[in-house]
């Protein structure tokens, strides 16, 4: 879906094209602070030191809903690893988003970009769109469209970005 103002317009998608993770070649995206579904202010900075997937979505977007499930599966598979998912809902009524996640609970924060300020600043033009940031919060990969985040090839690409110190795990003296 293309975002035109607050209206979504379907893309004339090529059925032979599948979304894929691509290298990010643009400038770093600005840090942000948004409210989560409980009203708590959450900053992107609090995830520094982990690989972070910043996922822009809307509950009315069918591919987005499928991808939320895939992201939840990834989070469960990556438990204990330096990976975080931050979902950013784009310009929806808060009650609708809250009701959606009551039916489909997730183990990652869902933030509310009520006025699309962050969506615009990150130059998101279609939903879903996901940016993969390294441990210093620098964009490394992105995808426009839905992906199976739990697919072994995708997991391998994400693991290649894990911080070296975190991969080694804690060392204890002996």
C-alpha cells in the first residue's frame, strides 16, 4: 500500500516480485520518542546495543497483520539474543490499535505515530515497511512489503548483524 496523505492507495504490484531485505544506502534515520499502547513514552535510543527492527504498519493492512505474526515468531525464536522489534502504528485511532493487540498479543512494543511525523521523517511510502538497524541504531537493511521474518535465510542475515560482544555471551572467571 502507498501512503498518500492519510489515505492508502494500492500499489500496482508485480505478482512475480517478492519483497526482500535490501541494503540501506540512505542517510541514518532520526531517533524518535513515541507513546506505546500503555501511554508510556518509548525512545528508540533505549534499544541501542541490539539489532532493532523498526516496523511501520497499520491494522487495516492485511499483509501487515501477517507480518506482525511473523515478527512475533522471530522474537520468540530470538529470545536471549540481542534483537528487538519496535512496531510503529501509522496514524490510526488508538482504541482500534489497542483492541487489535488485545486479540493478537505480542512480546514487543507497539508505538503510536498518531500524526505520521516519524513515518514522514523516515520517508516511509508504503505499508508494511521495516528497517533493520545495527547495534548503534544505524540502518543496514530495509524491506517494503511483508516478509517471513522467521525464515532461516532472514534469520541468518539478522544474526550476521549481532554485536560481537553479545554473540560471545557473558564471560565468568574460573
